[in-house]
């Protein structure tokens, strides 16, 4: 078996007895029926871009859906197999004059994987998470049954109302509510309830024009004013450590920059008066106006997105070279606790891991990613404990332990920080109903 199927982007590794890559739906169903008969655990292998170990098997069989990659772009929707990569969906939508709003950082992620984790990404500031854009799912259950469900098709059992945090994004545990539909149940279930075979997702007309900018600041502040700019679909934050890391690949970053934000704003056209308002906005925010970068062409916007995506790439390369797994947060808090959480991250990390962390991400959703880069076994042990403390603090502020990555296996212990044991038992009852032998995604989400 290719070792790549036994790990994910975080470096978390596992083991398996057998590997399957079915050619079509009927072969998927055959594998599931055999596994159910033999009581063999099955782990779904997505594209491997996840960081929580959800696709990493801890024994049993690995089921890769990589050959289910059919893609059909229609007016306002796309029908896609689970293995369709986000970058391919984005490209096909663009060619049709449309776009798919969810925009996770890793465009090599599979659509099925992003549905399984209810991923979101940078454009969630305007368009929300994946859940908002899924209209239909075709799903195989462990016993070989097929469900083909659309929005509005209600589940056939009673579900309790589980509390939700006061955040714009949340993907920890199952989404449960009275009268909910099947589509919402499978989204964010992390491959533990069924196998997504096909999805129909919404597309939107491409905007007439988009203004993009990488805005640099001489301090950590300034971004707060930009969050209120109308029409922004993206605002991504980079702290001083992130800027320093990026400078190793982009030496043209101004030397005086101590933080940065990447923004995208949809415009009515190339002559939209919004363009002329930006110099005054930047001056009012205390930005390094003359040193900041702006672009209106698709090519330059893509260059800025490559700039954004370079940071996690460099971070992942760094931890691999050091021989340790990185420790990353995926917590979000209510918008009114945004600055409070950022200050807590910064002060705690400066005390415990000076020079060995970066903070970046979706500041407009109060959803920042802390990445600790261990240099020793002691660092790793302390980072593991600190991530639990960060999770507790986020929940105490009314937030979530996972906003877009899910919990997988590495962070399954966070579930009981978010929910009571009784609430978790409600989720487990749903699991038992659809997978009574507890075979699918064993070890993911539930310890």
C-alpha cells in the first residue's frame, strides 16, 4: 500500500490491512457490504490535505474514492464526484462565468473532504461555509444502502437540538436539530456516517470585477477598521511572525511591515468608485499605504492568493524538517471577542514559545489559526497541552473548538470541551443508527 494513504498533511500516521480504490459506485457498495459482513473498519481517504487525522486509518481497510471524479458544470450548479479537487471545480466554474464560493486554503483538497468537514476558508467572510452551498448528496451507508437526498428531505428519526456557539463558523460534532434534513446531517460528519458518492453544489455568477490587496501595517493593529469595508469577501490576517516567515520567500515585503491583511472586494466594474476610496481608508487605518500591493487583474489576484497559501506550505515544510508534527488551532470566537482572543494567543505564545509560532487566518470571522512549530520533544508535549487550553478558552468566550477542519482523530478529545456527555451521547445514537457496528471512520470524532 502506498504510504501516502496512511498519513495526512499534519504528519499524523496510521496503518491498515488493505486498500481499495473502486472504479464506480457499485464497487464502493460492494466494499462496504463486505466490510459490514466481516465487521472490518473502513477509513475514507480523501486528498490527504487535512490536518486532524480523519483520513488516517488505525487498522482495517482504506477506501479511496479518487476515481469518482466526474464533474459537470451547469447553470447555477455543479454536479461532482467526491474526488473532484477544489482547484478543478474552481477552474471549471470560472470557464463558465461562475464561481464556487467556498475557498479553503488548500485547493488540492477534494470536494468530498471539504463537505465532510464543512470547510470554509477565506471567502467565508462573505459567503459562509460549505454547508450553505450544498444542495444534494448521494451517500452510501455501511450496510450498502444508497440515499439520494436534496435540501428539504427530512431525516426519518427524531433529533435533539444541540447548542451552537455564537460564531459565524462551526464544525465540531454532528449538526443536529429537530426537523433537520439529511444533507445537513452528512455535512461535517467527517466520514463517520456515510460515504459521499456525488454532490450537487451551488455556483454564483462571477462578479464584474474584484479588487485585491495585500495591505501592510507597521504594527499589529489597523485591520479592525477594514473589517467594516462594504463588499469585502475576504480579509486574511498575518501577524509579525507570519510576515517574517513569508519574507524568506518574498523579499519584496517592506522591511517596516509588522503585520498584513489580504483583502478581496467585489466591484460593479473596473470604474467602481470604491477603488478611489481605498487610499483614504488605508491612511485612516495607519497602513503602509505606498508599500501595500493592489491588483484588479485575475493574474495578479492569483499571485496574492499564492502569497497567502505559501505561509502554511512553509510552516509544514519547517516542521517536517525538524521531525515533529505541528500543533495548529482551528478555534473561532464570537466577533465581539475577536481582539480578546488574539491578544490571549499572542501573550501566551510569547511567554511559552517565543519565535516558534505564527498566527494567521480568517480575522473577519474571528477565526485565527495558531501554528506552534516544535523544536524538541518538550516543545511538543507543552504545545499539546497548550492547544487544549486554547480550546477551553475559546469555548469560555462562547466559541467553537473547530471552525472548519473538524476534529478527526488528533482532536477528538476536544469534543467534550464543546458539548456535555449527554449531548455527545445524542450524536453517538445517530452514529449507531446509521453505522450500528461502528465501522466507518473508527477513531474519528469519538474517542
